[in-house]
C-alpha cells in the first residue's frame, strides 16, 4: 500500500502473508485471530493495532499490477459498437 490512511477496522481472521507499506497511517484495528506475516514499512504510523513492521530507511519499490486492455477483457468491440470515442479506450 502507498499513501493510505485507515482510521480503524476489523481485520479479525485476516491472513496476510507479507506486505510493503509506504506512507501508511493506521488507526486501531481488531486483529483477533489474524495471521500477519512480515510487513516492510516506510513512514508507517500506527496506534492500538499491535502490528509489527520492519522499518525501512527509504521508500519501498511497490510493483503496480497490470491493467488489462479493453481487447484483453473482450470489451473493445462493445466499446466501438456503442460509439464511444476512439481516444478513450
């Protein structure tokens, strides 16, 4: 996660194997029964959550997931048939 604020939450029973967090502010979170693995963090602020972070002295590289094109989703023909402008897809 990058540049996220979570005020509070219920993560009861959550399974999180690992994570990379940049500039995350985390409020009190219910972690009852949660299984939280290693989380690397840069500028992570938290209170009342009980999470443990491996602090990083510099921002972490976080890969962005690929976003499929309309062709890959099979929606390009629909887009063209319904006169959506060419430059928007």
